[in-house]
């Protein structure tokens, strides 16, 4: 499912227009992005938690030449599924 399809499903279930549902979805995603970029975690009970995690600098290998390369430290986003989401998948 892609973003427009998700917005359409929200519109249908909430009895609002597709444009309004798309605006709501964009607002939610913007707020999650802003919070995680500031270092806060976002917990949606039953669904899961988004959080920023730091990755340490490390040595990697160029797959074409086999030469070792230095990979710099960076931040990434992690998602941990909640209990209800895990149970619905199983």
C-alpha cells in the first residue's frame, strides 16, 4: 500500500474527503519526522515506536575492489513493532 492508497482508506473509514485525509496523513508524518529528528521517540500504543538511533563509525569493504573503507558515524530511524501489530501479523 502506498501513501495515496492509505489516504483513500482513511477517507473511506472516516467519512471525510480524500484531500482532507491526505492532509491529515501528511501532518501526522511531518510530526513524526520532526519529533524523531529532534531525538524524541514517537510511541503509538499497539502499533509501535519510532526512534532515532546512532550508528558508530566502522570499517567496511568496497565490494568491487575489496579495499577497506571508513564508514562515518550516522543516525538512523528504528521502528519497533508493538504487541498488537505483531499479533495481527501472526
